[in-house]
C-alpha cells in the first residue's frame, strides 16, 4: 500500500526526548493536520520523515521502502519549512530551473504563473525577499513540485490574510486536480480546519489523537450557562476544561450529550481549535 509508515520512532537530542516511540501512518491522497504546541515534536517528525535527520530508534517506510539512503523515496517527498535548501544568493527563476534536477515532475510554467498571481518577482535574489515573500516562494515550490507526499510546516508564516486565503484556495484546487498526501502543521488551526480530513495531535513527543476530523469532533461538546447550574450538570461528566466570565460558565465535555439538558443551559459543537487547546492544556483536561 502507498503510504508513509512511522514505526516506533524515538528521537533524542542529547538527553532531551522530542519523539517518544511514535507510530502512525499517513495514507495515500489524504489531507492531514499535524497539530501540537511549540516544542511538541512536529518539526522533528517532519525532518525524520523527509530524511533530513535520523531517528534514534525506529524507522520510516515510504511505500514500503526504508527512507534511509534511498534515492527512490527521496524524490517522492517534499518538505516545505523555514530552512532553505538552496543558496540565498541565487535568483528565484534560477532555482525554478534547478528544481527539475531533483524533482522531475516540477512544473516550471505553473511556478511562474503562481509567481505572477502572488506578485513575486522571479528576477529577485532569495536574500532580498521579506519573511512573507520567503514563505510565498517556498509555497510556490511546494505547489509546483508534484510529489506524492507534501509536508507543509507552518506554511503561511508571515503571510497577510489575503495571501493566506489565496494559498488555501490554490492548495484545494491543486489537490482536487492532482491528489496527493498532504500533511499540514500550523498554529492557525481555525483557518485550515475546513481543509483537513484527518487529525493527529502530538504533545511532548507523544501522539495523543489519530482520528478523522469528523470522528474527533463528534466525541465532544460545549455547554454554557449559569455557573451554579453548570457545576450541577457536570457532576457525573468527563470535563476537558471550563471557562468562567462573570456569572457565565462554559464547559468542554467528553461524551454524548444528555437526552434532557436543563432548559437554562445551551449546548453547541466544539470547534477544532478550541478542542486542541483543551486537550493540550497542561493545567486542566483529561490526560
């Protein structure tokens, strides 16, 4: 089966364990959200999958083949992050031409068209670009490379709202025309939630959740109302966390909604960003 398989991967940097016996699978032609707080291990996992660093133990298979020292697998995967793999003294249009040497399916015409759409001057040197346009340049490479597996680590760093919206629309269009496996790691969870099919939540190097977005959200709900009424309602419930503002209290609850909720309490669904915050809260929550 075509997929990325991460098998019992552990990674130490000195005495610091950034990934702890991680096992998961990224299936063919699906969009994943890899979510975690700063330092959770997301970038480390991406770098191991893309063969930029080595695991302390465990292994990664791509389409059944070990990725270590494997030229056949290296051209199937592309990692976009803030670490440039090319010289800052090169012009953008020169890098576009060089990309085909490493990724034969790189679409230079498409890259040039995206550059026009994003108002990126391809005659510029990389070192002259602002933080936002460095991200745009890297996104154009990622969208044009046409690999079966695409890893996007904080892809919209430094982009304004218009450019972020533009990227999301182009990514969906690209995915509909040429499906591939896309794994997105970002802190802007609200913005990308509509793109995602599957969610992986990682916390302190340990995988907390691996589920479809629909399945994950269906397990939780929000209930709000008078604080004393909420406290009474929660006595036999599994509570992720609560928030209080004045006399109003909101609780985030694991489990099915009661058939009969008191009339003075309001029930609503829990969005992905709020759920993520509650699940990874270090002071409260079900662990």
